[in-house]
């Protein structure tokens, strides 16, 4: 049984992190500790392409996190078998997402979960929009007992606050000057824009490193821009100048994405004019 004080302390951490993004790791560390979990994570999974990655993770070797994004997300049997349960607000254990008889023989379990000495998970769905499901998760070490009804009840109490935090953060981001100035409706729209543009450029995003493939990206500015798998970092105004030229050339060829190219072109023009970098959100 979790005390009301424990829940309220975590709720405070959530709203502190809304105001200061640097505090999200503190919340996630505390969340994992309270649940006696080795790993805590906030992550997004594309239910159409079966690709995904962690937005934030604690308690995991960075090499495993990198491998998950590059390859094992598409092998995650919990997501592929349990996608019907990934409804906003739902809380479920890993066993509910996928039974052991399907998990234990799987490549995902034997090559990614088991080597980390992990076993049982708890998942709470924060949103499911289009094909993207965003969740918070906790994974216990193999030696720790499975999650129970009390654990689910505890996470269920946090879900409305986490969902509100997502909405508040989006509103704040909409008021900030980031990449795509007015923002192209978040990760999903950026990914669709990038996917379509790469096809025009003559290659498939799914063949590239970081998106499930093995083909390496080059250091050419446009490829550096397209390779940002989690929308972070920045591009210099000099690189923006080169991207601007290509965007102006390709925009007429993809009229359905004219709105996205328009925002990108304006952002690049402003960066070049003021000699400032463009930040990704």
C-alpha cells in the first residue's frame, strides 16, 4: 500500500518538472525507487511502424537504450502483442500486455531484457494519438516480485497528473521559439514530414541508422537535420542556409507538405538573417 504522502510528493515532482524540464530525471528516479524498479522510463512507440525510443530513462546502461532505439523497439513483444491495451489512461503489467509463453522464447526477451537481469514491467499510457502511444514504464529486476494490484493503483493515481503535464508542456512549447517556430504539431508531424522528404531525396528512412536500418548518415547539413531521431539539439545558421536552398527547391514537389516547408523556410531565413542557430524542441 502506498501512502497518500508518497503519491502527493511525486505529484509535486511532476509539476516542478513542468516548470523546469531539468527536473524530470529527479521525478523518474523517485518514481522508479518507490516502485522498487531498476528502470524507469518515459517513452514513445509508433504502433504503425513498431519503432520507438525512450524520451527519458533511468537505471539503464546507455548502450542498451541505444540498441532499443536502433533495433529492439520493433521486436518489443509487449508492444506488438498488447497494442489493443495501449489506450490513454490504461495501466497494465507486462504479463497483461503479453503472456510469458510468448515473451520467454522471443528475441526481445532473450537478447535485450534477460541480459540486463530485468523481468517484470508496469506500463501506464499517457496518450495515444494517431499511431503514437506515449507511456511511462517501470521495470523490475529479475529477483524482485512481480507488480501487483497496489502498484497498478499507485500508478493509476499519477496518470491524470502526468497527462496534464504533457498538455501543459505542449502549451509552453507552443509559446517558445524552437524549431518550426510555431511547431509542426509535435513529434508525429515532424516524423511524417521527414519520412516523406527522405523518400523524395532517394532513400528510405527505415534503412537508416537510428531508425532500424544500417545505412549511415553523412555529415551533410540536410542529412544531419533529417537524422535527429528525437528532435533535440540545434543546427547552425550556416547549415540552415544550405537546408534553406534545398527546402525551396523541393517544396513545390511535395504540395501536401507546403505548410511544413513554409515553417521550415521561415525558420531558416530568420536564422540566416540574424546569424543564430535553430533549436529543436
